[in-house]
C-alpha cells in the first residue's frame, strides 16, 4: 500500500490530514510492526505532517486504534453474503474470520486484548449462534459451539502467523523427521480438515442431544 503524504502550503505548515489517510497508514504500520507501533510520531513521519495534526484528526491513540479495528472489521462484515443453511453459515464465518486475521494480523492482536468491535461484529456472532440453534442445538450448546468454532479459527491463525508456513524447514533434520507433520504439513489443509471436524461434531451433537451434565 502506498500512503500519500499531505501536501505543504506555501507558508510551510502541513495541511490537515484526513482520517482515511491516517487509518490507511496506521493499518499498514500495525500489520507490519504491531499495534503498539502505531504512534503519532510514526504516523506523522509516514504522512509528512506534524504529530499534532494526527492528534487533532483522531482525538488520541486509543480512539485511533479503536477506529482502525472498527473500520477493518466493518468492511468485512458489510461484504458478507450469507447463505441460508447452517453449515454454509458456519463455514463462511470460519473462512471469513480466517482470511481477515491472516490479511490483517493487527486484528488478531487487538482481539487478544478485547472483543472485536466494529459495525456488524455482534450481528455476525448472533447470526452464527442462530444458525447453530437452527441446526438443533439449545441456547447454551449453540453459544459454546460458536465459541469452539471461533477459538479453532483464532488459534489456528495465531500458530500459523507465529511459526510461519516454513516452520518445519527451520527445524534440525532429525527433529523434522520425528514430527507427525513431516509428511503432512499444509496449513490450508489443516484448517479445512479441522473445520470439517468441527462442523461434523456440531452436526453429531445436534442429532444426539445430551444433557449438559453429560457434555461436561
């Protein structure tokens, strides 16, 4: 992403910078270096304006980080075209969340600190839970099934981003040969296989409901 710097009037003072320009620069910076790297000074250097210009436009670091996360999440939630069947809804949610976190690691970082915020974020969660209720799960089971699905996706992405796709190639040969993943180390396959298992488990639970005591 190429971030345009604010032009400078003849009197030498940089013009005010737009919030969109700041958020573009902040997203790029946060994805590359982490959320804590997003500072007024760093953004000012990228955009060619003063740190005070960043502050005036955003209202503060906390507000800036909130706006950054909210914009990214909102762009994704608005673009989802939901299917009708519960399996399709569950799979689309998992794939969309996976792609979002892989494309913007800053969202995973922010999510480790607090629940995701953004236009439509809560609506998505309730839609998935409603689909799980429609599959035959009761209210409690549907909420926990949603949590299981969510944790599977975020956990998978966290490991993949943390270790990298070439994880096995960085191990000593003897350790690599001893790994159960020596011949089966494809993160995309692991994700799709795991998602199939989660969906299959949900279907099995819905077909044979057990008491909450038995589930525990």
